[in-house]
């Protein structure tokens, strides 16, 4: 379905002479990425609304998307499985956030969770993917970027705590 839709949009762009024939495959891939991102965003919004956690869902989406780019992750065989896994991740994140917020709010446990997450980034990112093999330099670069991105997330989190408390 996604492939068909991407090809149809790209064929339309070719028909209107917006793109060149030799660029067709690149545009198909780009359109797939755009559609996939829109669908992931809608999944996150709808799931967050069902849980009554729209703001947390939006925050999760921004944090997840910005980190995922540099940390790698799961790649499924089909678009449907990818969306099912993403929906499960959103649900787990929202439930975890609700539970952690209720149980550990204002305690050093939040700091411990932040440190453990940072340790995981240092040890495991970026995750190996056979479809996107990275050189040692790229791995180091992506690891450093993921640590920086997560550090920015953490600073924003503590800044928000200070402002709203």
C-alpha cells in the first residue's frame, strides 16, 4: 500500500514534469519516508488522545524521533509490522511515564533512570543494522550526537521541572 501510494505520487510528479525520470526511485523513497513519518505522528497523536496524554505523546514523539535518527533501532520486514511495533512503543512509553510520574515524582529515582538511559546510549548506540552498515567513524559520530541530543532532552526536562514547580 505504502509503495503503491509513493509510486503513484511520484508518477504524478513525473507527469507534471516536476521531477526527472532518473530521479524517480529517489523520490519514491522520499515520499515513503514522508508518508511513514506522517502515519507515525498520527499514531502517536491518536494513541496519546486515547490515554488522555496528548502533551506527553507529543513530547515523546519529538524526543523519540530526534534520538532514533542517531541511535538506530528495529527494522521490520513490512510497514504494517513497523507501525504495530511503533504503536506498542508509544503505549509502553505513555504508561511508563504515567507510572514513573506517579511513583517516583520528585525523587532521586528520576536521576537514576536518566543516568541508566545515558549509560545505554554510551554502550549500545548506534544499534547495528544490516541495511545501514556504519563505519567506525560514523558509529562514533552517531554515538556522540545521540549523547548530545539526549543531554539536551535532559536539560529541557530539568528546565521544565524548575519552571513548572
